[in-house]
C-alpha cells in the first residue's frame, strides 16, 4: 500500500501518483501490468479476480442488492 499526499493548496496529485495513473486518480490499484482506478471498478476487479465467488448469482434478489 502506498499513500500519495495531494498538494494541500491545489489538491492536485503529486508526480509519483501521476506515474501510476496519468490523471492522478485515486483510489487506484496496480496488479501486474494492469492499473484500475475508481472505487466501483476496483471492487468489481477484485470480485472477478476471486472468481466471482464474492458475487451473488445473477437474477436473485441478493444480486440486485449487490448491484
């Protein structure tokens, strides 16, 4: 885990974070060559990496609540 402090006046991402994501987005995860930004996309990526075992079956009430 790496924490990147934004500029306190401008709230712009530091150069080190821009090297991870060109727009300086956070949160962001890097998995090998892949970089995923935005909380929802990160959650879906991790669920998919777990083989979907963390996702309720489609067409169920649980899936609708999950979505």
